[in-house]
C-alpha cells in the first residue's frame, strides 16, 4: 500500500471538518492548487477513504434516547448476533469485528435500550454487553464519529477547524418540548429529511461519486431542515482503507469505558486528553453510570516527540474507575449498518415521494 502525500493529508483534514465553507475558503486553508484539491477529493472518495453521511438530531424524529452497545460476540454466533442487532428498527450503526462489535440505536423510550441487551442475553450470541442509554437533548454525546482531531494530529497539522462534532444537544427550533412524544413532522418535512438521509446511498446506486453528495445546491426544504439543526452533513473516515501517512496509520480501534468518579466533569477529561495527552476521541458518551470513549490507535512513529505528552492511562484513572479497555484492528471490522438513519423514517411510515 502506498503512503499518502502531504497534499492528500491536508485535503482529508479539511474535508473531515465538514464545514459549510465555500470552495475558495477551503482552497485557502489547504494551500494547494484548485486542480490538485479536486483530484485529491475525487480520489479520497473513490478509494473509500472518506464517505459522506447526513446525521439527524434524534429529537425531531421522535427518538430522543440513544443507546450505545459494545459487545464481544461469540465466534460461533456472529450471524445470530448481527441479526439480533439489525432487526431492531432503531439500529443505525453496526461495526462487526472478529472479537468486538459496536452498535448505535435511536429509541423513542428509555425502556427500549435495555430491550436490546435482553435480546442478546436471550439469544446467547455474545458475552454480557455494555449498553449505555442517554437522552439526546442534553450534552451527553459531545463527540460522535468525528475523526478530524485524530487525523490532524496524525498528519502533524496544527489545530482543527470544527472538532468535535457531537450528536443531539438542546432541542432545535421546531422540536416538541416534550421529547418523549413523536415529533410532529409535516409530510414536507418528512420528505426533506428522508431525501437527505438517503442522499449518499441513492448517489451510490446511481453511480455518482461520493464527493458530489455534499450540501451545496440542495432544494430549499432540505436546506431549511439543515439550517434548523435537524440534520447535519458530516464526512466520516474509513480507517481500514486509509493508507499510512509518513509511516503512521490509524489502524487500531480502542474502546474505553469506566464509571465516573465523584466530581468528575466530562469536559475536563476531554480537555486533558486532547490538550495534554494528544488523544482525540472519535466517540464520547456520557452516561449516568458509565462513560464510553472511542479512539483510533496509531501504528508507526508518533507524530510528535514532545516529552511533555501526558500518559493516557493515569489520566483516565484520575477520572474513571472500573476501567475496561477493548481493542481490535480497524481492518477487522465490517459495517453491516453504516449510519443508515433513513431506517428510522421507514419505521414511522414516512412518505418516499415529495408531497
């Protein structure tokens, strides 16, 4: 596998930020010719290094609870495990590895989260899993599959443009005050949201390049739901396909969970990890009883030889107890459910055609 060039590394960093900047501003940021930028962007999507998704705020969809599941499926029950997860109509993400699995579910009720774990226990398809259910209308998911911080550090770039992107937060304009009830979407809103959520997959079916599914040139109704914060455009990294850069590769998926110690604040732990440890989680979930962090480990020499870089495990021990660390090579994962949020609308019977 060939290594990434400096131009490729810079363009990937800008695209991962997923900022709604005009192209001129992006070119100024990466400091490369326009023709090089376009060529690298096409290559990044064509080679599968990047992919675009439209990620919804859970509240307007009437799914204000989000469950994160980490499991160790039994080797002889992998198919049963995957089937049990994907049959849940709230499942939007499933990473399946040889020894480790990660899944995300959007739920209408808090009691729907334990149902997933109970099904796995009943099927006996995995060891007892870790399941964390949080309300999405608060600061409980400050980082949600955001790889920009990790990539900028790996590529030796200073600072980030938009990291971290989270999921949910304060209910956006137009969302119901009582988020336990389904959001009263109009047929036009359902159509606009459905078109955005399906946009990357329809483009693939039609043979259009992944670099052409961004938010530019969208119809007014789709721009409106994005402006209200109901939908966010994101660019995600595919670490298993990404070539190394200067001998470094984000080739290990590391998941850390632990119970917060009294007085521990998630924003302080995040700040210490990024500022002092140079660790940039792509996932951070703040549950009532347990927190979950996802990071990518790197092979090869470190991007920085700064002797003042703080050790990670002692830092975690200051904030968490009962720490569990799971790790698997990124190449060992498949994505049977790859951010398929349109499934949520299908479960509600949303219209597939424009009203």
